[in-house]
C-alpha cells in the first residue's frame, strides 16, 4: 500500500478552495450537489483507509480475533505498518463510527419528536396540508422533512412579515422540502464527522442550500426583491428562533443577520439571476479550484481502491483454500 494509503486522510484539503469560491460562478443547485458528492466520496475513502491501516497494523497483536493468516510474516512484509499506527487508526475509526451514529440518532430523534408534536395540528385552510402554524410569539420557521414533509411557522414570524414576504418565506421552506435539502446537509454532516477537513464543505453546502431555496422562492413569487426583503426581515425578527436539531433549515437568528451569510444571500438576490452552469469556467479561480477538488477526489478514490486491492491480493495469497 505504501504511504499512499494515508493520502485520503489529507486530500480533503484540496476541496477547501472550491468551498470558498463555488458560489461566485455556479448556480447554488449545482454547487450544493457538487460539494455533497465530493464530501461523500472523500469521507468514504477516509473510512476505508483508516480501516485498512487498522487491520494491517493490529493483525499481529496477540489475541486479535482476525484470521491467523492476516498476521502472516508475508503480510507484514508486504504491508509493513507499526502496531501503534494500526491501534491509533482503530481508535479513530471507532470515534468516527460513534460520531456518525450520534449524528444520525440525534437527527432521527428530534425529527420524530417534532412530528409527534405536530401530529395533532390541522392543516391550514386552503393549503396543501404541508403547513403547520404554531401559536407562538417567538418568530421562527423551518422545514420539517418526512413523508410528507411540513413547513412549520410560528404566528410570531407571520406577524412580523408582510403578506408578500410570507409568501416568499413559505416558498423558501417548501423548496427545502421539495428538493430534500436535509439529505445534502446530513450527508455533509456525516462527512465532517469522518474527516474534520471536510467541515468547510459542510458549511458551504448549507449556504448553497439556502441560496438554492432563495432562488426557488424568488421564482415562485416572481420578484427577487420581495424574497430579499423576506430573508432580511425574517433574520431581523428571529431574535430567539429555536434550533430544530436535525437537518432542517430554520430562519437565521439576529446574530447571523448582522454578520454572516444573510447579507450575502440578500446581496445575491438583489443581483442578477445566477448562471445555470454546473461547472465553473476553466479560466477562473473557481474553475481552477473545482479542478483541484476533482483531482483530489479522484486521487483519494484511487489510493483507497489501490490499498484495498493490495490487501485483498496479499491476504488471498496467504490464506489456505
């Protein structure tokens, strides 16, 4: 396997530039999909390589439950890794599994709790059944994924918006449900649990999903300025918005309104409609960053595949029929 088996653990750094530049030259839809795929592939490669390093490094430890042939001298000679490195890899892999399981369990638990709380609420008159209005003075709104999904909004939020802004807000949340944005967010959350170097992609995908929903909302209401005003107003009135705790999208808090993604979202809505391209132009910084990220992803996949094949070939050679 050589030192190449360690490359997938650091190659996610090649995706950091595209996480910072993609919003400038890609439609948010394409940006979210591209970065989610990169995150998922690199996370899988990281897990595979951690497992391979752990297996090879710990196979020769006495009492290991692995087959005896896995500690054969030929295996140790062909795949020489110190048992300390292998043990550390196994501990890291256990932590990764624990973090991912905790993220998924928390996501499912909070989502199920929210759905049980909303199960007794009737659908709003004239709506398609996906809107739940809670009698709460605290302003908040979020998309609750499920089958079917629901848009949850408080009376406090509705009271703080004009009629056209309410329409834009609901269209925004329905876009999250329609395009299943919670899956993109959950995938990148799990990828960040696997490899911390993927956290910039997680934040970039969350922002791109919001921008994607913004563009869908602007198209639904037919006026980008109305959507921009709704985003800004919702951010200003949401001084105590609750955090749903799952891969949903709540309205931003007031802190985010003063500094963070909200001003960027409003500025984008006040600008021209983003291009529909799914890959940035080659002769731009974003195009170069996308190429670097693609190469890093490909090299990561090849290194993981090469390590897996090498291990299987060696073990097959030393395993009796």
